C-alpha cells in the first residue's frame, strides 16, 4: 500500500509540474513568441521597403500610390496602426493558423489596405491574460504600405 501511495504521489507531482509548465507557457511563452515574430516581421518589412525604394528611405510621400499587388500568403506587407487601443502590428497575408501566429492577417478576397471597399483583418489575443481591447465605430485605423509613406 505504501508503494502505491508513493507512486500516486509522484504521479500527482508530475501532473502538477506539467500543468504549471503549460500555464507559464500560455501566460508568458505565447506573448514572447508573438513579440519575437513581430520583431522579425518588422525587420523583413523594412528590408523590403528599402529594396523597393532603391536605397535609403525616401523623405517625401509619393504623389499617387502604386496599384495594389497581391502578396504571397504568410508574408508581411503593411504596418497597421490603431491608436485608440494602442496597436501597431505588422500585418501578414492570410488567416491560417501559421499566419495568425505571426500577427494580424489580411483576409484573402477582400480589398487591400488603402483601396475602396471592405477590408477584413483577422487576429487574436496572444494570451488569455491579455487586456481586452475593443474597437468602436469611429476609431481611426491606418496602414503604412511603404516606408516612404511612414516617413512623411
């Protein structure tokens, strides 16, 4: 009987340790992973903007924006800003599980940012403890499609 109780005790300790690990991962790990992904996406986007500009960042805003081009799935293409709720995130194309792990995703089949029509963006909180942020009608949301537009 003593051997059984000892085994049951160790099983409970092991289960408790696993639950604690999972809890820490949910509260800390997912936020850290999302933050690292956003940093990597921002660097990638800045390299892409620099390559498009043909060198250093241009200081003036172009007179007419270029026509929208479809972006490969999972690739970063714009920076979305919603000051009312303190959001500034790199947006990726697509709404699959892997896409949304990187950041907010543009729903394929809807217009690109800055174009007339309905734009749909999908996303989720990074953890269950994340502060609820609500967007209400009239909140300003903008996207920065190129670095030259960001500098203006």
